[in-house]
C-alpha cells in the first residue's frame, strides 16, 4: 500500500524541454545511471518518431539493465484501425521493452476536436490497444492525457476512460496534467472522487505550469497513487515536469513511502549533476535538496549554531541526499571560516593579526564587487600574498587590443602584450575573434616557452555579471573563470568597469594559482 514506483521520463518528456538534447550515447549513459540508482522505469522515447529513438531501444536491449524496466512510449491505435496492425502499436511491440506506455485521450473535447472521432470509438481504441499489448506480455502503463481538464469538463466520461483501461488489463492508470494548470486543491478533490477500488492502481504525471508539479504529485500519492512520473532536475516541456530530485527525497524522507531507490538516496546529488552535464545546462544552484545552495550558509552566527546543533539550521542532513554543507566566504564570514581557509598553511588563532588582516581585505574587496564564494582560487592567492607565500608568475608592462570589422566579414581582434618574466622582456601576440579569447591566446603565447605547464590548463567556463546595470555601458562587471588541468578545477574572479581588464585579472589569477600551488614548490 505504501510502496510507490518511480517512473523517469527524462529521456522522453524531458527531451521536450527548451534547449535540451541528448545524443544516443548520452541517452544510454543516462539510462545506465538511472538504473544504477534503482529507478523503477526508464521511458526511453517514442520508437516510431525517428531512427535515433528506435536505435536507443535496440542498443539498450543488448546492454541489459540490472534493475530498471525500459519503457517505450506510444499512443493508442488510430480511429477505425485494428491495434495489431496499427503502426503505433507495432512500433511499441517491436521496441521489445518489458513495459510500454500507451497514451490515450481522457478529455472528450480532445476526442471530438483533435482525434475527430466519437467518444465510443476512443474507448474502443484504448481498450483494443491495451488488450493487444497485454496479450504480447507487456506491462502496460496507461497515460490518460489531459485527465484533470477532462474530469472538470465531464467527470463521467473521464471515469469511463479509467474503467476501459482497467478492463483492458492496464497495470497502472496514470492521470496526466498535460497542460500543467491544475492546482493542489483540485488534485485532492479529483483523486477523492475516483472509484479507486474498481480501478487498476493509479499514478500521477504532472507538469509545472503553476509551479505545483511536485506538490501535486505528493498529493496524488497521499490520495492513492502508487506510481509517480517525473524527470531529473524537473526539465521538460514548457515549465517542466515534476522534479524527481525533489519528489524522491520528499517521498522517502518526509512521507516515509517505500521506494526501491531509497538505498541510493545518497547518490541523488551526483545523479542530478550528471544529467545536467549531459544536457550541458548549468544546474539550478537553488534547487531543493541537490542544489549547491541547498545547504550553504552565509553568516557567522548561523555557522556557530550549526557547529552546536545542525538540526536547528537544516531540515535534513545534507549527506542523506549526497549534498554537502558549505560555508560561504563573505564579509559576513566569521573568523572561524577564515581560520578554516588558512588551515592549509598552518594553525592560526582566531585572534591573530593575519585573520583580522584577511577579514579587512575581504570587506574592502567585496565592496568593490569581488566575490570569493565561487572563486576560492583567487582568495587563496590573497592568503598567499598576506602570508608572504606568493611568487608572481610575471609582471605586466602593457597589453594592447584592437578589434576591427570590415564590411560583412566577421570581426577580429589583434592583441599583443609585453611582460617581464624574472629579468627577461617577453612579448606575446594573437589574432582571434573576441577580445578575451585574444588576450588569453597572447598571454599563453608569451608564457608557454618559459612555463610549459600553461599548455595543460584549459579554461572551461567564463561567466560575466553586470554589477550595477543602472550605469548602462559604463557598469562594472564581474568575471568568473573556471579552469581545469584535466583532474582539478579551480575558479577565479576579476572586477572592473572594463570587461577586458576584469577578464585579465581572472585569467592571471588562474595561471598564478596553479603556478603557486603546483609548480613553484617542485622547483
Ligand atoms: Zn508530460
């Protein structure tokens, strides 16, 4: 009774999300990750839609999953045809998955206006399609499209559709809020009015157009659903689907429902980030449970309470979902945070001059617009400079950049810079499209002959934030750069009214951080 099965549609409904696409390899990797997490059902796509979708099913069949059932998605047969010869149904059979989703109409307006058939024929289509797939030995999940809108329009017809699905042998009847406009209070009323004892087990599939997809799904479970559908990170059509990264911990930790993936809850954060990486989308930092900010604290006092009794400041232990508590470096940071950051270089007392010196520097720099919570490498250089443990990489004499465009040809930037490295005068030059790219290429041109390690460093992310947009084109910008040597990532920051200068600061910090931490000590 308490058991809830989890159905993931990241690879089907999730693919309808704006800016989301996965290659076949991505889809296979995501499926294996979901299987490792013990998601019960993985909807792989619509085998009739294109070859990539069909190829997914033939590949995953060979690769075999340990726990999850792969599900193919398709609609009921067409009006006036026979299910066993209808291309929608045969594509579902040919996908050879243990389970299938059949989507059918539950809103009579859709039957008459979109399908352009009779209400009786729609019932026959549903019955025939499900019964045919059951005869083929498939587990059949019947998705009732627009169920909630249909119920509000004609309750009796919506219930007749549920009964047709039950009679035909469907394993789950999934009530879909396809337009996503249903409110929690309506979901309660509708689940309560259903003759649940006469029906196959119910499920819920909610879209987030009113911001209630997770809430509606939890209510569905509270009022009888034993099966929930959603996507990792909630990405899907329009405003998305119910977010499994929020739904799963709520079901397991708050509602105490039995779910098969419970033992893997501690891998939820990594699952969320894995899918984000495959989608090439920066995950929402403020996402409940798995977001970077979910257990992040930014005040000395909060930090002190946390040290005494963490349950007073956090709703769950972050480790349960594989997230981690973090304490932000900021002007509000207590001395204990600074002592912790300094611990790499030795033991310092809270009362030491070094600690107050660093707090003062942090305050001044934050007023200028610097932020170190996402740029710890730049802060590390400040600590090194304060402790006298900093070796400069070079000294800048000057840099010049010139952007030009002629006619319709793409614009270009020419850059050159003059540096002093130890006692040598060095020049670097480059031509690229954008100014920042050109500056980096010219800097590398100058540095690489003397510092070959620079070649192993790649800039993997570059973000710009306007700090005072009211100043329009003379506004200050903050640039964050993420760099990587293939194993380690680090972040640096620069601030200026000139985007090139802000980028220069972050670039130089990036190379100097690596130089000071991994090169100098080996010399
Ligand atoms: Zn949907």
